[in-house]
C-alpha cells in the first residue's frame, strides 16, 4: 500500500513530501472510528433482539398462565362457578380477562320474623307482680 502512495505522491507528480507518520495515524484513527461505529450498531442490534426475545417470552408466559387459569376454572362445578358469577361458557373469556365478573347471586334477604308484641303472660297462681316483671 505504501508503494502506491510513494509512486503517486512523489515530488515529481506535483505533491510535496509525504508525512507517512500522519498517514499511518489517520488510517489507525479511521479504523478505530469504524470499529466504534460497528460496535455501536452491534450493541443496538443486540438490545433490539433482547427486547424482542423478552417480549416474546412474556407473551408465551402470559398465554400459558391464561391456559392454566382456563383449565383450573374448568375443573370447578357449575354451582361453584355460579357462586363466583361465571357460566361455563364464560370460562375462556374470563381467563383472558374479557368478562367482567358478575356479582354472585345475592342471597335472599332473610328478615327476622315479623315482630309481634309478646302476649301478656297469665299470672301463675302464687306468683306476684314482682315475678312477672311488672310493677304492682
């Protein structure tokens, strides 16, 4: 390579004397810059690839979790599904989070028996007003 420069850059060709040290430094600097640029591109590509793989693994993990949730819900009986507000036809959609859980069927309100005043107790023979809880 230096021989080409010597023939083309001889003083007879109109060029001044060649500073080979400066040429060698320029070549080394260009190689270093090229290596740095290549390293930056490779690093960027590696980060992109790592992000893509992480996203893919996350989607696979999420799909496996949804499938496991679906299988777990399928093992429940209809009465238990009804208690949590699902129908058997909703299981896959519920595992994917597409079905809002309905509130379980509310228990009927159990009201205490109508409050009736207690019948007045008949006084027992020999019992005074004090025994009945009434003032005399």
